């Protein structure tokens, strides 16, 4: 099994910052892409940012220049530094890892439980 545990969400004022973390544990052979998605009430889940095993990063246009994704492979962890937060960033944020388990041939996507980020004065 593979488990993803997120942390770092909360309530922050507009213009503030938060840092999300997501750590994977379990029978892991390799982690390929790592990413963050978010889902606001009444909206579909959307990609926020992802980073592949080579370190190439991809961001949604709405967060470019404000959010930074990074990964720490030795800890099977991905981070999302969120600066200059806006009310429209309010959502549940989910991490997503593409993982090949020990003894497996193929890789599969795993999701975190979600962490609430609320941007409000």
C-alpha cells in the first residue's frame, strides 16, 4: 500500500502565504510525477502544479509567479509554497503522486486526503 499525508493548510488573509507538504509512505519503488490539485465548492478539481522526476515544473496560469512546487526525493515529499494568496485560491488542495510499488511493473496515481486552504479577511 501507499499512503499520502498532507499538511499545512489553514486560514490566511489575502496577500499571505502558506506552505503545503505531502509525504508518501509504504511499499514504494519509484515516484515519478508529483502534483497538487485543488477543488473549490461547486467546481471541478483542477491542476495547480506538478513536477516530474527530472524536476520539470508545470503551473496553472492562475498561480504562475505566486506558487512554487518543489520535491525532496529522499523524503518522498512534495511541497507547494503559496505566496500572495487571493480569495479565489480558497479550495481543498490534494496531492497526487504517480508511484510504482515494489514488485510492480506499472505505476499508478495515488491521492492525499485533502487539506483546506481558506483565504479570507
